[in-house]
C-alpha cells in the first residue's frame, strides 16, 4: 500500500480504541510510516495525531504507553539514518532511493513540528527523547551539531515546562517525565543538563522510584506475607503460583523498575544540583518514610526470621530455588537505588552552607543512619553493602553525627535495643541490634561516661553473656559486642568506667576462647586491653597493679590450656594465588595464649619488661610441639628486633638478651614447670633443682 494511503488508514485507526493485538499493529505501522513518508508536512500531521490518538492514550496502560511513544520514534529515527547512509551509497551506484528519502536533519525538524499545542509538554518530551536516542544514541552522530544542540535545548525546555505542570496532568505525566529524562539524560551535554529544573525533578524521580510505578511503598512485602504458608516441619512455603509472586514479577518488569539504576543516578544528580535546599531535605524525609514502610512491612512478614545460614532448613525447595532469589533481586535493587540517592544528599550536606549548621548537620546525619538501619536487613545479607557508595554514606554520616555529642546520645537512645538484658528472638531483631552495636562502636570518644555505660557497655554485655547455640548471626553480634567494649576501653576519659569493666571483660574473653572467638580475635582483644591498662593511659596511674594482674591471669591459664591444634579460623586471610605464599601458621589454645603474652611485651610498664621477657621466653619453651612452638618463637624474635618496642623498652630488651641470659633462655628447651606467680616463694628443693 502506498505510504500516503497507509497514512490515511492509520489516522482513521487512531480515532478508535482497539484490542492489544490491533494496537501493536498500529504502533508498528506508525513506526514504519515515519521512516517512509517523504513529505515533511505528513510527518508533522502523523506526530500531531499520534499524541492525541484515543487508540493509544485511552488504553490506560500506564508507562507502557510512554515506552511505546519513545520506542516508535527511536525505531523510526534509526531507520531514517540507515536509509540515509544506504541512499548515499545508492546514489553513487545509480540505484533507486529507499525509505522516505529525507535526510536526518530534515526528518527531525519535520517530526518536531508535529509536537504542537494540541498535545501536552510531557508528550512532546517522549517524542523528542525517542528522536534523540535514535539519531545520536550509540555514537551514531546522525544530526548536525547545530540541530543536535537545538534538539537538546528542546528536550530541556519541554522537560522544565512539563515538570511545572505535571501535577495537573496526572500521575502518568510524572512517570513519563522521569522515564524520558532517564533515557535522554546521558545524551545531553553538561551545558543542557545544568538547565534542567532540579527543584522539580528531584521529587518526581523520587516518586517514580518509590511510588506505584516503582517499589509501591513496600506494599509488595505485605502482600507476600499474606501468601506464605507453613509446611510440615515448620518450613515456610511461598510458591510461584501465588498472586503475590506474580505481582512481584509484574512490578519488576515495569519500565522504571528495569532502569532503576539510571533513575537513581538521575535523582542523585537532581539532589546535588537543586537550588532549593528545602527540596533536598524533603527528599531525605521522603526516603526516611519509605525506608520505615519497608522495615515495617518486613517486620510483619514471616520471612523476617529466616537466618541466611539456615535458609535450606527454613524454606521449601521451590521457595529456596525460585521465589526467594527473585525477592532478593528486587530488594537489592531497592537498596542500591535508595543508597545512590542518599549518598548524593549526604555529599551535598558537606558543601551546602544551609546544611552545615550544627542542628541541620546532626539531623541530616541521624536521618541518613535511620534510613540505613531500616534497610540493614537487606544490606547485611549476602554482602549487599559491599559497594563504595554505601560505605561512603555510612561512614560520612557517622563522622558528621560524631561532631555533636548530644545528637549521638539522642540517636543511640532512639535505636537502642528495648531490653538490653535479653537476646532478641527474631533474626530481624538481631540484625537491627547488630547495626546498633556497629554504629555505637564509633561513638565512645564523644559520649559522656554515663552515656557510654548505658548505651554501649550494657547492650554489649548482654551479648558477651550469651548462652546457647552460637548461630552465625549471634556470632556477628558477639564480635560486634567485643568491638564496642574495646572502643570504650580505648577512651582515656572513661578510665573510671574502664577500671570496673576491664576485669569482667577479661573473664568473658577467656570464657569465649576458642569456641566463640578466633585466635586472632583473642590476641587483638588481649593486646588492646593490655595497652589500655599500661602507661601512658590514665588507668595505669589509677590502678598500677592491674596490668601485672592481667599478665598473671594469662600466664596461669597457659599450662592447663589444650595443646590440640585448632582448625584454621574463618577470619584468617584467604590464600593467595601466589604459589610462594606460606600456609597459615598452626596454633593451639596453649600456643595462642602464649602468643598473646608475647604480643603484650611492647606495652608493659618499664619495671615489668625485664621480668616478663624472662617469663615469656620460659613459657614459650613449654610448648611441646615444635610446629606450634616455632610461630611463637618467631613472633617473640620479631618483637625484639622489628621496632615494635619503643627506645626504652628496646634498650631493656638488648640488655636482657646480651647480659642477663635472655639468649640462653630463648634457645633452651627446659622441662615444663608448674605455673606460679612471679615472685612466689618456692622450696629449697625447687631452687636446687634449677642450679
């Protein structure tokens, strides 16, 4: 059928509503006509009629309609450009022209004229976006530089006018604007990007991410919760035939959901370049409300108690293999999208003078941490937080709030565990407590001593006193509790509190090793405590005998420690591909305790250094297994020669090695002796046996 006659047929079909199949045929024919028409006026008429056609706009297909319009003009523009290249070749070879015969510039001008006053600006934006993508996408460079600049300017103008009127034009307008700019934004020059009204763009993109065309305010989690059933054996089942799974799939296939990454970058750009700070603060408030909705929906969902380590035992086979992975793909998209926008808000808070005053800065940081906490059940699973944007947002927010002690105390009070004396029941509760302890670990330096005791020490103590099975989630909490306690101990201003908690902590440390903490963790913790109770820390002057008491506790536990080699700890560094790397050094409970004794030597008070060099050298020689003894002796030698000791302690070490018999003690292999405190009274027989 000739193009002009086909045009009349299509224009007639535009006026009535058709079924889905017929509508797709009309769309395909329209795209074909746009590349075949040779009269610019007809191109303008076709575009004008398409943007008001009942056959297209009265189907109420949501953003799929916007995608259709962009696709029509993207496809047509690509064909026009291909025809232009082909016809240039045909002209040289004397072959007939194909397509409409219009060159790219002329075709673009004709189409743009069809975006007239009879249609709305957001509809114009769809046409302009499709044309720009078809002509200039994938480095095609079909348009002259002048016309490309004009087209980019037209997109910015249409977008800004549409952003100002989208509330009156309905929800489809806002989603269409976000969709069109999502596609066209990467093709715009920096000059034209800077002209976009980011004050209006930010709330539109945020709504597109979180609203009905995005994550639906987390309602999909509530619907999923209604379809979860419990099979025999307390196994949770969520089948692929449930309406909620079909809803999840349909949601994930929406146009904006398929481009959530670029959309979040567009929102982040708007947050960084909005001229009105209040718009940015409102966006953070909206993110906070959205994250609360997500957390509340997950809390009411029976999946909230599924520990990652026990998924295979808690979920049915179909759930584990099909529906569960699909759910977490959507949740990861949600996390990445929210954090990308939040990172831009946090970055701006470091530069915008209206966000830098103490009240605003601490409030922004607290809200950011609340958002991250609300989504921590996602970020803490499967290493989902291991990306640079998340790390920057998290650490920067902690750094900002730590400048304001009152804000730190308020924030911790808002998220502290409700009952610090009881272990949470659900996995979600343990996850939230883990976030609390991880944040609290950074704040003892700025908190008053009373607040440290109430907000850090007491909650952490509840997990240090944990009894019962050590599941992976409880192990994480246990380790976080140790870190939180050590962070308090490391603050000199809390010395009065540290004197009280140090003995308790050391007892818990011995009780925890080796079942609950690894050899490396034990050594780090013990070395840290010994450093804290030794000069120049104030606690050494307040309790001068505490350091030696802790040394004696460690020494007394060595003879009775298990000598069986321990399995390699999970926190040991993974083997490198370098074949020259040595395997991990073997260790037992006894050798680890001895190694911890060696680690304390650089921190001992000066009067104790010589005596404990001798005791340590004698103790390490009591390790019977040469393979276990060798790493300890190597560590002892490193302490003496690698500069870990300061000048005064190093001088004592040199004298001990050369003049006081240290070398002979180190290289000797005396028989194991009964452990006793240094300075203890011994019998004459014992004295004679040593001579």
